[in-house]
């Protein structure tokens, strides 16, 4: 089994131990929404990093979903109106029967 050749000096021991402390994290402020965030990280609230939009946030996804639902509703509603306008109504059928 290996054995140290010399005694570890106090200086060497303390230098090694000096890096084993807990470092405090530095926080910065988002330039767009002023919420606190870690350094060199994109803001999770607004999705901006260094003044540019780099990621979609939950709010963005909700808005996109709402717009998609609204577009689908309008498309279905327009198709339904188109079907109604092409179908003959009762009045037009009565007029056609009277003409015959």
C-alpha cells in the first residue's frame, strides 16, 4: 500500500482546502423585464438574453395555442357558412315547385 514520502505541510494542506468552500452565486437583472436571473443565462420569464428573444416562454406558447384554436374555429365556421349558402333553402324549393 502506498505511503506518503513526506509530511504534508500546513501551507499545502490549507491551499488544498481553500478551494473547498461554497461559492455564492452572482445574480443579475434581466435587461428586458427586470426579474432576477443567474449570470450568462436566458431569462425564464420573458425569454430574452442580451436584448434578443432566444426562447419561447410559457406565455408565448399559450398565445400561439389560442391563435391556432381561433384560426381553426374561423375556418370551421366559414366552411359551415359556405355549406349553408350552397344548400337550397325551403323558400327556394317552394319557388321551384311553383314554377313547375
